[in-house]
């Protein structure tokens, strides 16, 4: 029941801030309880963060796959994701857990520096690591 409540609250906030919630909520539904998400929200003019994040994902394919991570990229005018807003800025990186709750945020690439450590500290991830790391 708690899982449903998290997703309901998440989508309710999207609905209050976005006219495109129906299409976008289907995107998030696809990953619920199967993937952790890194959501990247950037300005169309500034591509530096996008390049850094894509390079990180390319360089850490095994670690990304082992942690069931998916990257979703939106431009800040594309979605009204103001429920993720922190420090008066929509742009940045957001880590969402399997349950859709926000686990971490940064306005720049700093989330990448702590991404694996943050995920590895999560209770479900602890269970996933019982058989040891998949990457060497």
C-alpha cells in the first residue's frame, strides 16, 4: 500500500504542475519497482551536464546495469516536474528509487560522484548484493 501511495503522490504532483502528465506518468509506470531512475533535467541551451552524464553512463555500463538504473532526460520546459524542485532550480540530476521516491539530487554532476554509494546503501540494494558485485 505504501508503494502505491508514493507513486500516487508523485503523479498527483506531476498532474498539478504539468498538462502532459498522462503521457509522462506512463513513462514512469514502465519503470516502477523494476528500475531506479536518474532523471536529468537540463536547459536546451546548456549541454554540458548532458554530455557529462552520458559519458558517465557509457563508462560505467556494468555498474549501471547491476543497479538497474535507467537514465531519463527532459528539458526543463518539457515537463512540469516542480515536485522535484529544490534550491529554486528545476535543472539538475534526480535519483529516484524503485518506489519513485527521491533519494538524491544535485544541480550539477555531483550526484554522479556519490551515485553508486547512495544506491548501495539502500535496503533493497543490500539484498541484491548478497551474491556479490556483478562487475569486477
